[in-house]
């Protein structure tokens, strides 16, 4: 990668490559820009608006995850304007999100609220977003934790290319569902669990892990032995039991943050056959 462009980021000169986004360049320079809808494996969406930054000469704030860099660009990632926008946005997210009663340990929104705060308090709203009772034995969806960032549906489309889930309905009724609200076992879903890994709030999670959400988990890195790819996976252990299997972060291992059904749910099938109603495919 040729770093042929010269930029100014928060008053400091940095180099960037043509085609990079502001988020890419900032990350390499060690500058943190908060995001909720971004996943490096997916095409930029600019949906959550938490990564907006100021670009000199531009009237509007721009999403760092989707805005390409150009030579001599001057970027500001922290300012009074950005703070005001970010805190107002987080205030709106907090009003449409279940908080405090059952804090999910993987909830990036709650971590962002703790870090950046809100500008005002809005009484929590009762969202009309529909939930789903899905009889599949592996994955559950909690509509009260969903922020409609669409990372799960984009992963299902762009990485797995099966389109088992999508955004359904319109307006405040928009939710994550399947065609005709079918159970995942009746769709094209391959039960890879990628939707779980990419979800920033824990709205999608493993059913078997629900009883262990708030217990300290020890992660043990191992290699999946179902094929010759050599995918790395983390066994999450609580009370001397494996409660779920997760993938290392994207970019760290050969599987780039992805797992298939054999790696993710095989432990369930082998050790808890009595709990399952449908065998692995």
C-alpha cells in the first residue's frame, strides 16, 4: 500500500493511501473514532452517524467510515460541534434502547454512552418494533437491544451471500426478520453465527449463552478441526464449561473473524444432544 497522500488530522500531519477512508487513515495513526455500524469486512454504510467528523471547507459533518481521503485534506475528529452532535445522537439512541436492567457485556452502545455521555435525557420510548419467537435451538433475537445498524443483514448478504435475514417493515416498525417471519431453520440460513459476531449490542446472541452473560468468561484460543482451513476460534469458558464459541476479531487469523456452523455450534451438538431438536447440517 502506497501512502502517497498527505493529510492533517487533528492538527498533526499523517500519510494515507488513495482510496482509504478517513476512518482507515485515523486508525493507522492511532486516533479513535467511535462507530456502531462499521465492520471492516463489510462495505461502509454510514448508517449510525456516530463517526461524523469535520473536514475543512465542507459545510456538513461527514461519516469517517465512508468518506474517502484526498490530498491536503484537513480533518478534525474532536470539536465542540462534533461533541454536541454525538451526545445528541446518543441521547436519541438511549431513549430507544433498553439500558441498565440487563447490561449486555458486548453492548458497544452502552460502552459509548459511558465514554461520551449524552446531552439531555429523554424518557424511554416503547418501541413498536416487533420481536420474534424463533424455535431454532441456536440463535435468539432481542428487539429491545437492536439499533437497526444492519450489520447483521449486511454480513448475511455480503459475506455469507445467503440473505436469510433482512430489514423488514417501515419507519418505527422496522426490525430484523426473515421472509414471512419464518424460523431460521426454514430459511437459507447456514447458522454460521456471523450475525452474532458482528452485532454491536448483543441483540443477536447464542441461546445457550444467555444464562452466562454476566459471568466472567475465560477465552481459550484453539483451532477448529472439522476441515483443513485451520480456522481459529475462542472457547468462552464459565464455571469450567464452554458456554459459547466466538471468532477472533477480523484481520487477526486466517478466518478473518468468520466461523461456519461446524465450528461455532459443534460443541453444542456433541455435548448437549439432549437439548437440540435439529441436528447440524
